[in-house]
C-alpha cells in the first residue's frame, strides 16, 4: 500500500535527507535494494534504517554495559514519543522527525523496533544460544522484526493470495538474512566476545572451541558446520521468498535485490567455508548493482518463484 501523498515541510525533507545520507554511507547491502523504491517508500525505509542503525551502534560501541543499557532505554523512550505522536517537525533529532513522519504515512508496526532494542540488549548481556530455537528468538528481534516493519512500508497487492501470511514470510526472510550474517561474521564476532551459532551445533561438529583464528578449531568439521547452517538458511530463504508475489513490482524488486545479495553471499560461503575465518566475505559493488538490476527487471523474482515452487531455493 502506498503512503498517502501529503505536503512535506522543509524540516521533514531535511530529516529524510539526513536519514538517506546515513543509509547511503553505512548500509552496505540494504541501500542497493531501497534505491529501487519510489521516493516516499525509499524515505520511509531510510528512516527505519537510521533508527535501527542508532540502536545497533549503541550495542556495538565501546561503552560499558550499564551505559549501553541506559542509552538503549533512552532510545526506547524516544520510540514511545514517536508512537504517541509527541515528535513534530521542529524536533532537533532528524531521525525521530523522519520516523515519526513515516509512521504517519505508513502502517508501521513500531513494536518491531522495541524488539530490535530487546535483541541488542541480549548482545549487551552477552547472551549465548544453546539451540536453534533459542537463536531464532534473537534473530526475530534483530532481523525478523525489521522484515515486518519493512512490510509496513511495502504493503501487499490487493487481493494477493495468502497475503494474511505476508508478515510471517517477511519475518522468516529476516531470519535467513541474519543467519547469513552470523555465518559471515563468525570470526569478527568471536573477536568481540560473541558467539551466535547454537552450542548444540558447535558441539556436533567439534567447533565448541570457537573461531578466534584464521583456521578451524583443531579436529573440527568446520566445513560440515557451515554447510549445515547454509542448508538451514536456504530453507528459510525458500519460505521467506513466498512473500515476493504478494508485493507490487518495485517493492518486490527491492526485496529480491536485498535477498539476492545475501543469497550470493551464502553461495560464496558454501563454496569456501574457511573464507569466513580469513576475512569478511562480501560482494563487489558491480555484482550488487547487477543483482539490483535483475530485481527491477523482475528476473530474480521470477527465478526465485520458480525455484521456490520446485523446493530448490
């Protein structure tokens, strides 16, 4: 559903410009997808990103745990002000101004941002995860919730079959993206004292010692662990891709582009599992642009739909 076209003051325009600048500078993959959206949706997505980035930066910063908790709760208070209509265009925080305007234009489930804050608080506490079911709770907070918020911007096509399940699919696609992130960042996270992969899986493949070196733990089946998690991510992608036929062309292109970038990252990780221990696996800019063009042309959406129907994603 498109947001209603309404007058936008200079203050609100400036706030959105700030959020778009943050997104362009800091969103390595996200920005490629939202470029495909019409202006009003692109602005709303940038506001969501800028707020989410603020929450993530608090969690990843150098502050002590107590200060992080205080700042995260302060951010939650700001979210409450946005939710209650207490932020207007004269507010001095451009992210708050932009997000408040986006929430007026689109049916954003702002509780998803509370979930994001909850997820980052798990990081601050140093939470670890025994099972995949445990990890799913975290992934739903930090990624599934963003999928559901994004769906509030995208909307679904009138009369789209199964559209009542769209939030579920958006959530699942968020889990697929987050699990891909976790695989890509295992060494970086270990260096920061964080372990996300379930302890049960680590034990099964002899990887409980962690990932602090550029080589797998001695005696482990690291490739087996990676391939196991890749299969799990592919199952999540296959389920989440069911969202695509429910979206309008440009929203579907945005989702196909963002998911396509992560799917290609997953392909690279699968081909060379130890690459994630040697450095950050990424796609070059020209390949991301290619994925975005395929998304806008509908090629990736049709390809994904065919493979999903055949259970081969």
